[in-house]
């Protein structure tokens, strides 16, 4: 599924933001109509019928409602990644045109931070958003430190009768930059904390699904079994090209890799070509360092493609403090 | 006998006299549509209903009952997509082509939006000075665009009627070709094009004269107008794209940066489309 960045402006300043590196280097304010039509055509001829709208905060784009409606009219399933922090006018406009659409056509992933990180005004806006779009919304949460809490998320799911699923992302490093993330040596500690919520998830029938970049070996077999049940058979320990498309028609593999081999969408004829291009880049990096841990180099689960060894940005981060002696393609 | 389709205003007296003929009714007033609809059901053999409006497209309220009318709407402005959003379903159900003026830059984007949403549309490409670069982009989208989209005129019409050994006049799209259309007003004055009728440049008068139109000298001259251009031996006569532009922009001062570039690309596109349409694929040897 391709991710289209409508704008690079954001309303929040999350300490873990892995899009930060990309946002800083951008001079473009927002996606244009002409570029949106080109991207929609490009995805359609590539056989892709699902698209995610990202930012920054995508709802800040002046034509957010029109763009979303247009893509839906073109028979794409649109998923919007939002903070849920919308101005009253934008929320009203979104409600008027989008709230009647069915979930098969439009969904939202509302990325929540712990309430302590949000102002009162932000929290009120999020709750207004969920009151309107709760039936179309799944919660998302990014883990960026070893101490975290899911209770406020479970409470929000219950309060607004949201989909009983939480999309869990891990904050990843931005190679060469400073952001807050879970370093490799603390991943196991973070997982112990995560596992401690299993009973809570089970009691409230909520499935905690991983986004990408989680290694499998940090869980015991018993924990994997429990997670498999909680997630109704769906578990993901993959890391591969997500394919982000910027407002300036640049493409890159994913945010942590946004400063490596950024290309123009016009250089490719299909999504398959882009995917192959970045998959090859991933493979080159993986041939230098298998994954998050040393054991990843010879891990049979990695060779069997069950686990990719965590986020590739960790591997790239390790190249920063050494002489450039590796394959030249893996450097920016 | 030649039986041209007559482009005429919505005038009941005139239409009563045109009962056995196919007509294109033109109007500037959307409010007369219910009356036209009534007449169509009674007596008119309607080829198309041409509506010209100064209102932005997005402000026109489409009605379900128009679905049976073969309509073409000429609007000066695309307007706001947001206003159009609730109407998209009704527009798609209608038997309508939407033409926008080339004089507003955002109309070119508007046409791509409409086409990509499977709504037939076109640019009102009628002789005025234009933004040739935007025209070229739109033409490329219309002809080379790989994603499914609705036709964009006059590009789609021209490439689907083009023959490399013949002349192709895209003015058919605008009801301005005497081989198929003639224009008539309430006074039964007859002209070759809408502009000629407005300027009083007539070829004949009286509906009865239409029965012998093939004997009309002005009419016959118009069908062979291209010979006259060729004899003038000016830049247009030597332009490779003459076959599809037919010197419509002969008054432009700097052709090599304007119409010539565009029409040469358009001709390439027409040739490309023709070769695709007529390619019979690989021939396997026969037993």
C-alpha cells in the first residue's frame, strides 16, 4: 500500500517523530491536484486499490476533504493517518462530506500519545474527532520508551466504541539524527512491559497489532502463541519498503530511510518497479548487517522470511560511526 | 440528398417547422430545460442539447430527470470540486459532456479531474489564443494516459476519426462542420458556423432551401475550404499538422512556438493511436 504525504506540516512535535528528518529538508507546502491525479493514475495502473494519506498532519492540507473524497470516488480504499487534532472548521467540513462513507471505503488511524504529552485543547479536539469518526477509526500508538501504558487507549476504545484493535508502532532511529527511540539493547525490556498487558488486551478483546520492525525472537514461544490468538492469527515481524510519496513527487522506502536514495516518482512505471528498487536496497543493507542483534546474521527465521530482524534503520545507524567501507549504494 | 443536423435556438415556432429534422438545440438558460424536456418527448428529434452558461460548473444543480437528455454543457469555469462532490453520481448517470473554457488555468486541472472520474468532457477549443503548454499536457493525458479515464474532447474524437491519408476536422465536436451541421436562427437564416450566424455571414435563408443545400455554392466552397488555404501558400500550407488543424490558427503571429508545436505533437499522437488501432499484431505463418 502506498503512502501519500498530503502536507509536511504537523500540529504536534512528538519526541520520537521519525518523519522529522524528511520534514526538515522539505520546501514544498502541499500536494497539488495535478500530482494527486498522477499518483492515483499511477497506483491504478499498478493494480493498487488501497492508499494511505499521511503528513505531517494530512488534515492540515487545505484540500484534505476534496482529495479524500476524490480518491474514494475513484474506488480506492483510503486510510488517513491523523493525530485527530482538527480545527472546528475542518472537523465540520470533514463530517459533512466524509462521515457518511462506509468503512470499506474510508478509515482513519488516529495516532494517540499519552495524555500527558497533549495539551487540554488537543485532547478535547481528539475527543471531538472520535465522537464524529469513531465508527471509522482505529487507534495507533507509538512505543518510544520502555515505560508506557495502554489503559488510556483501552478506555478510549470503549468510550467511543472504536474498532477493537490498536496499531502498535515502534519508534525507530533516524540514521544520523537525534530522536527518541528504543535502542536494540532495550528492546527486550520494552517487550517485557508490552507482554504485561496481554491479560488486559484479552479481557477487553482488543488485538494489539504490530506495524513493522518488531523482531520475533524477543518473545517466548508461549507469548507468541498468546499474541497469535489475540491477533486472530495475524502476526507481523516484517520490515520492508512501505513506499512513501511526497508532495514534490519524490519517493522513498519509508521515513527512517527517507535520506537514502530518494527518487522521483516519474522515474518509475509502476509501484512494482519502485518496490523492487527499494527491496534491493533493503537486501543490500541486510547483507551487511542482518538485523537488530548479532544473532540475526545467521538466524534461520530471517532466512525463512518469518522475521526480518527488526527495523532496518537500526542497521543503518550502526554504519554512522565507522569508515565508509561497505557497499556504496547503502550510503546516502 | 444531404440532410444536415440543424443547430438552432429553443424557439417553438422554428422547431415546429423542423419536425422531420434532427436538431441540436442551444440555450443559455438552464430554466428552459423542463420545457425542452416536454417538447423532446412530444415532437423534437433531438441530437443534442447545447447549454452555454457563465455559471461555474460546480454551481449547476443537476437533476435526475435530465438523465434522458443528450446534453453538452459549455461552462466558463470548473468552480470548486467541493461543490461538485455531492453531484458526481448524478452527473455520471447523465448523458452529458462537459466543456470548459481554456481561458482559466484551473479548468485544465478540472478536466483531468472529470475525466479521471469517468465523466466525458472537453476543452472549448475554438480559435482564441491559448495556453499551448497546458493544451499539450491535457492532450497527452487524454491520449497517452494509461489509467482508465473518460474521453476528453476534441482529442478523443480526433484520434478516433483520424486517417493519415485524409483531413480530419475536430470542429465536429463543437457542431461547427458543414458536412454534418448547419446553423439556423429564428428568422430561418442559415450559416455554416455559430460565429457566421452571429456575424450575419449567411449562406441561405428559409428552411425550404435546406432541401437543395448541395447546390448551394457557399456551402460547397466551405466543404473544400482547405484547398483555398493551400493555394495561399502561407506557413499553414506547409505545416505537417495542417491535416488536423486546417489552418484554424492562421492568424497567430508566432506559430512555431504556439500552434505548430501543439498540433505536431497532436498529429504524432493521432498517428500513434491510429497505428495501435490498426496493428494486427504478429502474424504467425499459416499452414
